[in-house]
C-alpha cells in the first residue's frame, strides 16, 4: 500500500513495511516540514493582484511557514489565496507599499483584510473554509491589572474610536493627571454635563472665551451691547447715559486760555460770572460741532468773563450792576461756584464748563 499525505501540512504518512532503505530520509523530510510549520519564516514579494500560496506533498512550500511577510508595491487591491481544506495558524505581516488593500483568503471562503493604510501584523487561523483573524476584537476575557500591559500604558492608537464608554469607566479613576493637555475637545463633551461645579476656580481664562470683536480699551461715557450670555459684544465711547455731567474747565479770574472740547462732546453747559462787585451771572447751554475750540477770558474785579472771540459764545459783564446777556438763565447768587456772594467787593469772575456727550 502506497504512502498518503496529511490534510493540513502534507506530511508523508508511510505504511508498515514501505520505503525500505529510504524510510529515514522520508522521516527527516517530514521533520523539516514540521519545523517549517512551527518556526518557518518567509518573505514573499507580491507582483500581481492575485497570488496563490503552495502546500505541496512532502515538499518545503511557502504556504507551510508559521510566519509570512508580504512585501512589494501594490498597484491595485491584492488577494493571497490558500487552498481550501487546510487547517493552519499564521502570523502575517503586511510590509507592502501602495495605498491598496491586501486580503488573505481560503479559496471559496471569507478573507482577512488589511486596509489601505494598515501595515500591521495579524494573527490568523484557517478553519478549512475561512480565514479568521485573532485580535482584541475577537478575544474574550478582560485585562484586570495594569501589569498585564507593556509598561502599564494603553495609548489612544490601541483603542478604537468610542470603544470605551462611560459605563466602562470607574469615574473615580479618571483624574485630571491622566488626561493629556487638550485631549478632550468640544466635540467629545456633552454640553449638558459641563456644570459650574465641574470647572475649577480660575480654570477659564481669556483663551477659553469666545472672541466678541470688542477692542480692549478705556471707554468714556460708553455705549455697550450685552448678549444673552452676558458677554459685551460692542462698546464705544459716546452718548449713552452721559448727560450734562462731566466737568472739564474751572477757572477763577483774572485768567485766560483756550477751551478745546473732547472729541465725543456734542454740547456743553457753561456757568460764567463777570468780575464784581455785582458782576453778571448766567448759564448757557451750547451745542457744538467737532472739532471745537474757543479762547476764553475770566475777568478780575469789574471785568467781563467771555468765551469765544469778543465774547461771541458767552459774555458775563463785569460789575457794578453786571449782566449776562443771552444766558439760558441768570441767578443773583454766585457763592456755590466761587464762594463769594453776589454783592461782595471786590469779586473775581469765574468760568466753569460741563461737557455733554449725549444729546
């Protein structure tokens, strides 16, 4: 009766009394085939899209190796075939180049596939019909201690996206020192879960705040706009709420100079006294156009107080019996401005201006 060959590794199975004189050589061949199946390594360059690995009876063959490394440049998606009926385990490394897939297929069955950028090592077993992968996605059990991991570290590249869910974490074990800076992005947060008690004091700085396009500056009589979140979204110096309340000039005579209005002023109120005794007193409300600048003269005893060339803007005549022609109103007391009563003699003139940045 002639020898037969094993299904999976194609070892020669000799019958009693056969192969007289060559039995030892055939046994050595079988041992070499076993060695190839247990420890053999071969690098195979792929030169076409379809490649079939050989498992030849009683002969060293590339499909029998324990470890295979595929090399070469792929010009298209490639498939490597192993004959059906063979049951075997492989360690296979994809060292090909080119952005194409590589598949290991047991003829007629399912494949194990490397993606276009997947250049990793896979553990694979053939069940006689299909190629099956052995990796973390197909293994059972769990990792119970950090000593089960190399260096005790699991990196992001070793965990599939969204593989770790909130129910899979011990919340007391996730601390700030275990989260890399900027590792948690806005897209990874449930906004309803971020509450004030979960934000450390002073943790939100200028770089965490949304830009509102408001220029950093000091604003006078500012007009501001606030959104529903309490952010200032617009600001400018100007009219809002300013009123007639900003004193900009106070002078007691005799004195002279030039009054230049602030750029945001739209009007002013001036109180003026002519020099006494009994100099004229009045108050004027004056609307202005920018830029605005006028000379002033504050009278001493008996002299007028004026604003504008020749008193063209305001005039409070000096005493005795002074008047304030054209004033918005006149009043017979000056003590709340100068501290000197209306009838005192001698008496200095005075000029005080309040600017309005409103209307």
